[in-house]
């Protein structure tokens, strides 16, 4: 498959987001898919058949238009690749694996038109389809979205809705930021105070003085283990992996508030944090703290089948360690050199612990500090399977890739969705730098320093990050996320040669905003907050 077979005008007409590898119009009129469609789903693709029936409102099988879902493990492009063929005689989706069939079904839904995104039909359930063949496969295996539910809790329903939206854009990873200084969001029955205390912050003036949330409201919430199992199952039906994040050793003030002995002696119970930035509280480097987090992670492994487990590792404050006898003793005893070495010691411990259980550690690029890159499996560094989320630009990601570690590129310069979208005074989220839709679209996950080199294969993908210090409801989350996540989806899925900003803009205005409208997504309008 090459990207050349497609006439851009046809693709613009169909308005597919993300752009597929090829889009080849067939001859003659396309069919109408309606009640009585005859589904024939190969083993392993029944879930997609159920999903497609549900979203298109085709509940009863009959002798209508045949819709065949099939598997061909030899399909070029791997298990997520698909070929969708629509003719007057029927619809055929062939996937390299079940995931490919699901992505093909998502493309079919886009072809059916914006009303296919409503929860109830306006004018019956008959979908006029173009005659076409689409051949497609993702560029990257990790196409992600990070959701911070610590700074502001998003009730479960909102998470499930977000999974639907990710699937509609062929995104396949939800990086779920479940713990931080401002709230602990995962029930751990053995340690009930984590949620009884750590999930709630008091009536407070949350954030900085310029915050629109300077409103003195209490805030909190958490997911039960069954809630999380439901989220994982719902994601799996959509071929999305939920990668849980349990932050350590920094960004742990909520946990330390729940169990003050997790922190360094002399600092008491700090309270669930009502500010943001980098809290001075950090886990104490004791054996008891390691055991506690192993118990937490045991539950995490039981709930989340993800091959990757995120342990945070970013922005670790070191002052408390500098004056803590226990920390200094640990540094001396283990020969760690300094506090950076102590941070690395924490990360290495959980790297090994996860690897022993068949999982892979992933952490923010600070996990590369303090000598953790040295040595690989044989030395004192990270195990070969450990991976890095490169957020402070590219340098960490490049160093990790060169050392043979997989990398998810998510530099704040391009893909931070909490940052504002324009400079104007009307922009409701005055946070960070300006990251326009076009800035996100222009993001290239493989930096020049890696391009063309073998190490580039370690860039396994990219993700956009939604930090929620200022985002306390779904409307605000939608506004910050969309349409920028559409651009990220195309960066992550589409072949680099297939990307074109003018064409993306046309596909958005021609077709995709209408889909988001039908879905009820409160995106930032192309002209700004007040069109
Ligand atoms: C840095 S990105 C953080 C987050 C903040 C974010 C705000 C990262 C690993 N740490 O804790 O929410 O900046 O943009």
C-alpha cells in the first residue's frame, strides 16, 4: 500500500479523520445500509459486529445488505490494519486482526455521515454509503490520550464517553493519571484511607489567584475497583488499552495525607493539596513504603491487564530527603551518591518488581536521571523493557531511544491540552503557552535526531496530555481536548506523507465538526470561543 493511490479531493469529500493510507472510489452508486442488514462476523470480530449494530441502530438480522467482517493475518500493516470495501453488493471489512476490523468499522461509521454519531436516529436508520475501497494501517502502535483525574475527578460516565471518543479517532491508549498531590482516585481495600481521606480535598481556594476555579468548593471522588474493571472492559471492547498511572515518589501528597508515615518524619499530615505545581512532599525511602506501594500495585495489576504500568516519576522534590536521616542513610548504604540517585533507586525498585511480574514500567522522562539509563538489564539501570513518556521536550526521549528503550513522545511544546489554544483575551483557559490546532498537527513524533536511524523504531507512538488543574467539568475538558485531539489522532495514525494541514482543515470543516456536533462534543470552534 502506498499513499499515492488516493486523489486528495475524494478524501476531502469523505472527510475521514484520521486520513487513511488509500481511499479509492468505486464505480457506480454505493449501497444503503439499513434494518435487516445481514451480519457475518468471523470468530473474534463478533464484538465489532455488536458495536456496529448498536451505533447504527441495526438490531435485527435479516436478508438485507450483507456486512462481512473477516480476518486475514497476512494483511500488510499488521493486526490493526484493515481493508474496507463498499460496493452495491455489500460491505466487507477485512482486518489484520480483530482490532483492524474495529478500526475499519469506525471508518464505515464516518462514511455513514454525521447522524451515525447521534444516540438516537433523526430520520430512520438507513445509511447511504459511497462505493469505495479504503486500505489503512496505523503508523504508530501507541496512539494515546492522558487524562488527569486527580486534579479534578471525572465521574465514570465521563471516562466511558471519552473512550467512545478516542475509539472514534482510532486512538488506542488511555493513560489514566489516577493519583497525584490533589487526590487519590483508585480504591485500595487494604489501605482504605487512600480514598476515605486522600480522595477529598477541603473547601479551599484551589489553585492560583488567577484561577477561574477560585471558588472555595470542596472537591473529590474516586473509582471503586469494579468501576475500574468496567472501564477496562469497556475500553477493551473498543480495542483501547488503559494504562494506569500511580505516581511515585513525588506527586504523592494525597497518599501521604492518608498515611503520614509514607512521608518523611517531621512533616505531619500535610492535607490533600489545594494548590498546584510541585509539592515539597515526597515518599520516604523506607522498606515499609516500598511494601505499601507493592500492595497498591498488586491491586493495579489485578485490575489492569495493560502490559505497561506507569509509575509517574516526574518532578520529584528532593529537599525533604536532604534533611532526612533515613534518606541520607539509604543513600550512603546503597551507594546512591545523592538525592538523584535515591530517586533512581525508587524507580529501579518498581521497574524490577513489575518486570518480575511480566509487566513493563513506563515513567515520565525524569526516570532517566540519577544513572537509571546505565547498564540495562545487566547493570544498575532500567531493565530493557522499561519505557519513557518524553514530556520535557525531546531530549529524554532521544536519549532513551538511543539506549534501546521504547518512548512515547508527548512534549509539552506540542501536545499539552491544558495549555491555551490562542492568545486572545476571550480564551477561557489562560494556562501555559499557546498550542494551536495547527501546532498539534505540525507535531512530528520522530525528531530529526532519530530520523532514519535504527533507534527511531523505539518511538512507539505519541499521546496528548490533558492536565486538569483548571478543568472541573466535561464542558471545559471538551473545549481543551477538541479539536486538538483530532490533530493528534492524525499525527499518530496517518502515514507521515499522508499529512497535509490544508487538507486536514478541509476535512474537519467539510465533515468532522459535524460528527463532533452530533456527538455533543463542546469543542473549541475554529473561529474561537465566540464565533
Ligand atoms: C507538569 S507533565 C506536570 C503535571 C502538570 C503539568 C501542567 C508532568 C509529567 N508533570 O503535574 O499538571 O505540568 O501542564
